DNA sequence: AATGAATGAGGATTCATTCAT
DNA sequence: AATGAATGAATCCTCATTCAT
C-alpha cells in the first residue's frame, strides 16, 4: 500500500510472513489438540488464525506438512535445554529437581504438552513425523536426563544405578501430565503441579547416595 | 447341524452373538488405536472382524457408540481389581509393588493400554465418553492406589504423606507406558518392563517408614 | 398344530393368508401415504402389520409389487360403482349429486383418497403402475360420470354440453380433496365436506336444462 | 477479461451467483417432480444443473433446505397476484374468469404446478415446509379468490353465497390440474386446457346474480 | 500474496433383499 | 410358513486441495 518507502515494506513483509506461519501453526496446534488431526478442518484452522483457507497452502504444502511444522517448532527448545544442562557446573541434585519442576510446568502450561499429546495421539499415522520426533525430541530429552544422572553418579552425589531406565522413569510421569492436561482439561481429580513437585522430591531423594 | 443334542445349539448361538459383538469391539480397538478414531473406516473394522459393514450396525448404534462400548468393556477389570485390593490382608508394601508391576504389564501388553491411549487421544471429542472414563475407570484406579497407601500409613508401614498426590504419581508413568507402547510401538529407546520394575522398587522404597 | 382335523386347517390358513396380505397392504398404504414410498422402510411396514420383515416377501415379490397390489385393491370398488350406475333407472340429477357427495366422502374418509395421493406422488417412478391405474381406475371413473351426463342430456334433463370435459371437471376437485386430506392432514383452512356438498349443488344446477 | 469497463465485471459475478442458485433450484424441482424427493440423488441434481455435487452445498445447507428454497421461490408470484387483484377496479366477473384461466394455465405449464405436486407428495414428511406453504402460498391463494367473490357479492354482481367454500371450490380443480399434469404427464385422457376454460365459464356463470 | 468458489474423492449410515434356521 | 441376522449397494454430506481472480 505505502509505495513511497520500499525498504520497510520488504522488512515488514518478512516479519509478517514469519508471523503468518507461526499464527497458523499455533491455531492448528490448538485445534489438532482439541479435536484431533483428522477431525480438524483446515477451514477452522484458517479462521482461528485469521486467514483464509487458501492462505494456509502458501505456507504449508498440505495438512500433514502443517503437522510436521508444528513438531519441528519444538526442537530449538529441546536443543537449548540440552546445551544449558551440558554447561551446568556444580551439584546436580538441585539441577535435576529444577529440571523436573520446569519440564512438569511446561508440559502442563505451554504448547509442549499439546505437542506431546498430539504425537501420542496421531504419530502412528505419520511414521515420518514419529521418527523425527523420536530422533530430535524424545531421545535428546531422555539423554538430557541420563546425562545429569550419570554426572551425579560420577560425582558420587547419586548412588550407582541404571541411569538409562531411571531417565525414562523420571520423564514418563511428566509426559503423562502433559497428555492428561491436554486430553482431559476439565478433569479436576489430580493436582498436576503438586504431583510434579512431589515427583521431583521423591525421585531425587531416592537417587541420593 | 447336530440334531441329537439340542442344548449346545442354543448355547452356541448365544455365544456367537456375544462373540460377534466382542469381535467387532476388538477389531475396532485395534484399528482406532492404530489409525485414530476418525481415520478408521468402519469398513476396515468390519473386514478386520470378519463381518460386513452393515453388521456393525446390528450391534452398535454408530461409530461413537462402538467407541463407548470399547471403553465400557474395561470397567469390570477395574472393579475386580478394586475388590481384590479391598479384601487384601497383611503387609501392603508387597501388594503395592505387585500391583505396580501388574498394571505396568497390562498397560503394555493388554488392551488396557490401547484403551488408555484411545481416551487420551480422542476423549476431548467425546465428552460423554471422557466423563464415563473419569468416573468409572480413572478415579476408581487412583482411589485403589490411594487406599493401599492409606492402609500402609495407618499400619505405620509407610511414612505419613500426601497419599492422594502419591497415588497420582504412582499411576502416571504406568499410564504413560501404555500410551507410549501404543503410540510409538516401534520405538526401541525405552525398556518399559525394566522401567516398571524400577518404578515399583523406587516408589515403594521411598514410601517405607 | 392340530393335525387331527385337516379340512378346517386349510380353510383357516386360506383365510389367514388373505388376512395377512390385506394387513400388510393396509399397513403399507398407511405408511407410504404418510412418508412416501421411498422413505418408508419395509421394516416399519412389517411392524405396523404385526409381522416380521421376511414375511412380507412371502406375500409380495418386492416393495414395488406391494405398491402395485395396493392399487389393484381399489379396482373392484370402481367396477361395482360402474355397474351400479349402469343399472340405474330414472332421473339422473339426484344420482349425479349423490355420486359426487359419495365420492367426495370416500376421497376424504377412506383409503381411496390415500391411493389417489399415492399414485399422484409416486406414479411417475412406476410407469407400469401408473398405466394400470389409468386403465383400470382413472378412465373408468371419468367414464362413469360421462355416462351419467350423457344419459341426462339424452333425457333432456341436462342441457347439451361437452360431457367429456365436464366429467373431468366434476372429478378434479374430488380427487384434489383426497390429495389435500392425505397430503396436509392438519391443514384446517378448508372444510372439505362443505366444499363437496357445494360442488354437487353448484355443478349439477349448472347442468340442468 | 474486459479490463476497460469494470462495472460489468461485478454485475456478472453477482448474476452468476444468483444464476447458480436458481439453476440448482430449477434442476432440483425438475428431478424432485419426476422422481420424488427421496428417489432423487443430489448427484443427478448437480449434473442437471451443470455443477458438481459439492457446489450444491455452497448454496443450500442440505437436501431439505434445497426443497424449502424451491417452495420459497413461489411466494413472490403469489404476492404479486394478490396485490394485482387488490388494485383491480370495475366488474369482477371477467377478473375472476381470467384469473381462473391464468392459474389453470400456470398450473399446467409453469413450475407452479410442479411445486404444488411436490408439496402434495412430500409435504407430510417436512412439516416445516408444509406449514410455510400453507401460510405463504395456500391460504393467500384462497384468500385472493375469496376477496374477489366477496367484492362481487358486495357489488350485487354475484348472488350471496358462502364465499369461503366457493373460493376453495374454485381452486381445487386448478390445483388438481397441476398435479395431474406433473404426476401423469403422458396421460392423454383429459384436455386440461379445455377443462380450465369450462371451469371458468361454468363456475362464474353459477355465481352471477 | 491472498482469497474463497468449486471440485470430487471418501466415508458413515440406511435399508431392500436374502437365507439359514 | 415365519423369522430376523446378515449383507452390500446406494446416497448424503464433508473437506482437503486447486485455481481463477
């Protein structure tokens, strides 16, 4: 529209592009999570994102590609956390506790939980996405915990144990919290925050040397 | 056919009827679990069950009713287990451990895990089914564990604690095992049996007075 | 069952047969009329007739044949009326009036109106039935009236006129009464009895020499 | 295409839209009339209208709504005729005659007859449509004739009589002509044009003071 | 880049008809 | 003769995707 200044125009467009794509991904995640992938109409995604049906196809090849893009969006966060842990120095027990609390919180209160539920619900239909999720999210996540536990054992802070199985064990209830929250949002029979806190306490205490 | 003995005839018919419904439910659970509720065609359910499309409608009102029937099928098992626990006498620590192991096993190796995954994946689209599941399966399940923990505390076998949160905590990884197994059956990065055993050990030890 | 006396058995069976068939035809006419041929399920016809679905096929080849049988059932009445009129002696004006009143009544209060509506509604889909209806019901009906009018003209009781067109004209509102009653049974904006009486009066008076 | 004149572009689009809907309604009326509502496949309607199956659903909610839209399309004509009659001045006998002839013609040669037959055949299955038809078409139609007759009586042009019953009586054979034509189009035993002319003559003469 | 009308493949559901009992 | 479980063809309707504007 404003044809006088052309440089800002491109800049804005670029940002818009990114916003547009993110907007659509956010809308799709919300609806896929609420209604399931198959039962969500792209028309509803478009409306939720404030764009038209056709616009989605300017940013994503098709419905599955949109799903894939949502999952890819989680990876940077996993990578960052992994780096952060690797750079950590000092006692690992507090780190482990805070990581449990933090992941528990994210599962319940951020899009992370929605993504986990989505992959759990639909992954079997999309082997490529499931494989990607395994390689770039699930395994790195488990490895991050395993690394911490191994560090603790090496430092005699934790008693010797099967760190791989324990890494799985620490992560499972957190994943389930995310699923629970997103699958049964009105279910009031479980205080997930309290459970996460107790999990951190209970789990780490059981590890101490 | 066998005109000599008439009793079996009626018996077989009765059994067939029952089998037909169970056959269809089993086939539907398998496919709903594999492909999701929406993506599963009733025609495929029929083929899997060895009947024709129309036959499904002789036993179930519609696709959703079939889903509901699958979930209702789990309830007797929950009830039985609850009764069994109520009648238990003696030390509760071994009971709790064996219960964790058993539930972990069932989640991974029986239809129970498939049901849990199914409700997690689709429940939000079917509030009535989710509500039924909550009332007749989830809450009774948590309560069963809470009952045991409370017994243990009363008997000074366990240290005092928030038995409600712990009941949730003990059950979450087991549920997640079932979901994991059914959502990502080819995922080899986690030995769920070992994790369940470790969970039983780790969790009960942490409770002991 | 009673195998001792065989003669009554056959007799009863014969009567039953006839009853059964009539029962089914009556039920079908009621439902075809209410819901239309296509929208009526043979299962509902069976229930209405107090028999099972399969039984219908013992008496009729298929759904269309049942329709045909219903229409065929009207013919004797038409034939009887035709004979009655042919045998009539004396002044025709009262005969014509009473015939109009009678036909008007039957259209509104007996199955005759339902049959007329049914043929009007569905005949185009079943050319064979429509043809049969034309030959054995519609034309004889018109002819009956034409015969009376011609008699009246010959006897100088009526003024000369186009008896064929008038025969059609006298019959059309009566047919429409039947259709109206059966198509819009709750429609209260028209007193069909009064209209028939007025029709008889108005029409015959207009004919008098 | 024509980039010089921009106005026609919008106009054409608007007209196309309107045409599309009318096209579909026309095609549906034709087929509903020929085969009945239930027996008509929307796929055939689409083909007849030169559009695809899905397109119908852009203009109508479902099959029943399409039926309803067809009936609604008749209302303007009824309204116009009513207004025309209200504004008439002078002798009413010729008006009444011409109205009978005109309505008779329309019943036999325009979509009006098809609509009447359709409501007669299917109305009982669609109470909402029947009710609408009663309120906005049938009663106004009768009222229009009643108004004329009452005017004639007031002007001493017609003899005193039950104008309401006579209004019904005048309309019934015309409706039946429309049904007859559309239900049994190949039936040659009745010259409906001649019958309508005779009806006009016969009926109005019988009314004259 | 953005729109939304149009398409048509796909699936849930119904129901006439068959047939073993 | 009577039943009703089983079948599968038929049809309404949905929605991912395309494309002209």
